[in-house]
């Protein structure tokens, strides 16, 4: 390593796709822009640091090739960013990060490595204890990383808040650093470093949207980008660990519910990001906010700004079923939001209330879906099988509801006690079996091991989930909907996707 390197930090987005998605990785899974690598890079660059991004996932790099690229970049610090828009992504990205970081250490032991992201925030001591990790950032790491880079990475480390490091064979965890406050979002998180991403022929053409987001048309999937207009969530569902990157407490018993809350960029600031993407030729965009359709003070001026700019975008956003407001749906459609993702979670109200801390209002889900579709907005429904109170009857109720609603897309997840979530701590306290590998937390992986329920084994949960997915996507009622809304070729594309059978170790495959 060249000690006089002019590159301060190389942000690495690892490639975990093959093990996380099996054969779906080749064609059907999305390749998303690395949100936090982009945010951290831009924040560092705005403060005078030289930065670069190596997106191993987008370029589908092998570990050997990735190590060569790191050596070519020759950074002072290699920062692995394990984060994704899906709640389990931080943990599943550890699959690729751990393999690559180990190979890097074996090949070039002098390169300092730093890990940041939701899994690191959830289990900082466990991550720091890994032989190939030199530093961890204890939350989102915006301030901690810049202060770390102001050192020589060897001395005065005890004065840098928000980091963990190794000192004379021991793990040292410093006092926490703050996260970027709401009133400094535009200043200290000044956008996305889009220009640092790799591409083949034109910007962002190595990234591809979710298959359904492109209306099951492969040609519409790229170029693609994902961005946040806000960070965090106000709710504290047991199964979610999104808010763990907000933690400002190093206690071992801290989980995502202890750091809930939302921060927003100003609408004027974030509208410039949409304009940048449009200028780069990107029209397919994911609004990744956990709860975009929630606070009208923020989403209303943003939606109006998008309408006024008429950028001709194809977007999707999240909403809870109990926050959809009929009076804004027309504006959403005009702004280019053609899909809403609804967290329906479970068909049984008691099961859902148990894991959402009673925060869900009693709501008629059928009416909500009808209102959305009446405005020509498609719905992707999110369902989870295997909550602690689930049994075969309640999971069947969830599947029955999904088939009845027959929305344009449905995600069906096995419940996982994700590190950083309240459910992970509950599982640890109760001695429930947890996955013994990062791959075990990947919903679609061969090694996937979901949480058992009070009444069902992990294998029974996973078998039901996989059968439910096949039932939904081979259902003639659903396939007819796809054909009528998107076309006969798109129906054929869905049938081709459904023909790919996942293999599962715990099911004896």
C-alpha cells in the first residue's frame, strides 16, 4: 500500500447476489444503487476528502477481481458499506463483504478496513471481532468517518467518537457520535455522488429496477436509481431493524425501537436530486423512504414540485395501509408514482397487532386497495409468514387475503429475527434458534432459516411461504390481471419467473 495515496477512502458495495437470490440473481432480482455509499461519499467529498466507489454488485465482480481493483485505487481506507433498502440487506450483504474483506486481508494485510451499515450498527462488537475488520462505525457514520479520516488511522483513535477499533489485541468501542440532525440534512448529507457509479454505455445502466416496477418488461428496467427523501421511521415494529443505524447508545440491549424517528431533506433540495437523475436519462426511480406517504408537510410539496417539473418519471413509494389519503392519490399519479407498496404483513388482525405494537389502526384493507387502484396506481402488497403467533390457519388467512386482493405484485417474506430488530432480542432472550450464517438471514437463499413460531418449525414456515408464492404467481386470476394491465408478453415473463424453483437446505433440497 502506498502511504502517500491521494484517495482517502474507497467505498465498497459488496456482491452477495448469487447466495442471497440463487438463480433469481441472474435476471430477476434488482440491482440497486448503493444508497449509503453514495451519501457517505458525497458528504466526505463536500468536506475535502478524495473518495471513490467500487460497486462489486453492479459490476458483478469476483473477489479476486475486486481485490485487484482495490489495489489499483490504493486508498488510505477501504470502507465496506453493508446497507440496502430491504430490512435484511445489511446482514445479507455481510455474505459478500466478509468474503472479500478476508481475501483482501490475506492478499494485502496493510490496507485498513472499515465496516459500516445496519448489521454493523446492530452488532458492532461482533463485527469488530472479525479478523479482517479494523474499524467499525457505530451508526450511520457520517461524522465519525470524517473525523477518522482526519487522523493517520493509527494514533489518537481514542478521541474519535462513534468508532470501534482494535488496540493492542483488544476491542475498543468509543462513545457514540450523533447522527445528522434534521436541520442539517441539506448541509451535512448534501446529496448523492451519482457520478462515482460505474456504467457500461450510459450513466446508471448497470442498475436495474425490480421486475414488477418495470411492469414485467425487461427493457424498462435500466437505467435505474433509488433514493431517499427522508431517513428513518416513526414506528417500532418488532420485525424491522431499519432504525438501528440511528443508534446513539452503545448498550448491548439497544435495538431499532430505541432509535425511531424521521429526518427529512428539504423538498427543494431533494427535487434537485430528481432533476439530476432525469438529466442523466434515468426515469425509473425507487423512492426508498420507509414511510413516504405519511407526513403531508414533506411529501405534499415534493409531489407538487415533481408535477410542476414534469420529469416523466416512473416511480414507486411506500405507504402503510392506514396512512393512504384518497385526496393525494391523484397528485401521486400525476407526479409519476405509478406503484404504492403497502405493508399489509398479515391477514389476521391479532397477529399483525402483536408485532406492530398496536400502531396499526383498524382499517379496511380492501377499501384502501380499491381507492388506490381507482386512481390507476398499481399495488405491491408485502406479506410476512411466520410471525410468533402464526400457525397454519393464520398463515392461510394471509395467503387467502393476498389471493382475494389480487394486487399487481406481492412480496412474500418468511419472518426473520433480523439483527437489530426487537424480535432478534426477543429470540435471544427466549433461546429461539437463529441462523448460524449471514446467508441464513437472506429470505431467498438456500441457507435461509426463518424464525420458528410458537406453533410451527422454521421448516414449516419456509415451506408454507414458498408454496404460497407459487400459488399466487401461478394463479390464473393473477396472470389474467398481468395480461390485461401489462400485456401477454409480460404474463409470459411472469410465468418464466415463477418457473424458477428455489432450493432450501432445511427442506432437504
